[in-house]
C-alpha cells in the first residue's frame, strides 16, 4: 500500500509484527511505526469482535479501557500507517511493551491481528527519539491533516 507519507519512513527498517523476535531488534533508542501490510475483516467487524469479547468478561473497567482504545480503529483510512511512537529507552523494550497493556496500542493491534490484518513494525534508531517523534508526527499531520489512526492527542 502506497501513501503520500511514505517518504517520511524511507530510512526505517521493517519487519512483520507477527514474527519479529525481541532479540532481532536493537537495544538502542528510536522511533517506530505500525503499518498495515494487509487488511482483514472490515473495521466495524473488528470493533464488534472486541465488544463481544469484552461483554463476555463482564468486567466493566477492563471493557471501558479496551473499548476506548479499540474504537480508535474507526480512524483507519487509506493511509496504511496507523501508529507513530517513541522508544526513549530501547526499540526492543518498546516492542515488548507493545505486546501487553503497557502500550495504548496493544488492544486495537490485537483486535486487528485476530481479524486477519497483517502489520509491520518499522523503526529508526536515534539518540533523540522524543524530538524525532514530534517532528515525524508534525510532518505526517501536514500531509494528512490528522495524526495516525491509533494516535490520540
């Protein structure tokens, strides 16, 4: 999938999210992005599947947390990029965070993967990840007039 913002990520390394191994990622700081490699079920069906999952738990605070994040999937449009983030400690540790609740994108990403979507983890090593992330988001927003689907201000 091509997009006008692709040039912003031309120097990033990439691997498919599903099969990346922690030991294959750098321990250095950097910036990362989540990109759609292949679309699965329609977004509305993905959200409904998470609503059903949450309803089965009957755990209200958990459901509120998960659904607040999962409804961000409605923002997915034509651009394949869905998230931009900083890894101020290490790209490896931030990928590990992405695999659990310590990352705001965990549940929406899990919902996509469970519904046939395929995603890439793209990353760029930098000593100033927060500044680079801000610059990248600013440039992305100039192109698209909004931030990526899973990024909330």
